[in-house]
C-alpha cells in the first residue's frame, strides 16, 4: 500500500524556467509534509516542509503548496538551476507516529542549461 | 541541521555474513532512525533507535535480522545479519533534534551482498 505517491519518475526543465514536482497521498491523517533532495552517493537533504494547517510555504526559490481536499502537494522551484538536478522525494508524517516518515518513490529532475 | 557520518561508506559482503554500520552525530539528538533504500525504490524506515532501550521496529523488520544499538544520544549502530543478496541496499541513518518532524540524513552506506 503506497501511501505517498510520486507518479512522475522524471522531469526535464530548461534552466531559468519553473520546475513543478507533484506528490499525492492517500492517508488523510498525515499532518506534516516534507521535501528532500538527493544527489547520487549522498543522503537526502531536507529542503522544505509544510504543516497541514497551511496551504503554502515559501523559502527562497522553493515553494510547497498543499491541497488537502485533493490530498496533493507540489514543490515549485523558480528559477530552476542546473545544480537543482537531483532526485526529489516527498515524505509525510502523522503526529502520533513518533516521527516516522513515509516517502514517495522520488522524481528525478534534470535542469538543462 | 546536524553533521552526520556513517561508516563504512560502502562494502561488498558475502552471503551469510554480518555487517555493522555506524552512525555518529556531532551533537546530541532526540531521535535516531535507520532507513533502507533498495535499488530503484524509495526509502523505507527499518526502526527507531531508542537510547538505552530496545529499538522500535517497523512491520516487516525484526531484531534478529537488524539488531540496533544506541548507547548514547550521538551514536547508533545497525547490524545486517546473515546477509543475502536481497539485503543489497543503501542504509541510511537519520536524526531529529526535537519533537519537530524534520529529519536529517547521513550520507548512507551502500551494501552489496554477493
């Protein structure tokens, strides 16, 4: 049972344009969502998060949007840079789960110069 | 964020043997976790390493196969026991400083079992 899904395994974007990475979840009890970036041979790096009481959180070039009714979140990167090329994972958590994160399958972003 | 190191960074092991992976954090943290990323798959939580007590394992993972120690607030080990090729994965430790949800990951240990 895949509770967190990233249906696009890959995405290619031109440098300077917007990258939009999508994530869907099935469990309405999730109350916190996170995005991680992972380069090859490195551990995931925390990017940005959002609580279920919000619908938007922004940090520099990165914005996460949450649509609870649709059980959907997205990560916007504007403008995209070649250094953003990596695998992006969304993750979800529930308050009473002791910090356990449920990860999606990841989307590989390629930003072309 | 915390600075997290893992040893070894990679290893190639024969089936039937065991490997112990170490995770060291540069400061005290509340929570430590162990994840596995099988080839082409997402990250899956193996267990929560509890300081001074037995680890809390997720469904599908057992202590006999993945014994975990956490002797203090900055160090933990994961042992992969009686390895088979199906255990070939990247093993990652992560930490959380407090009750917030953000977890910070180590660089991972790439294990290949032949």
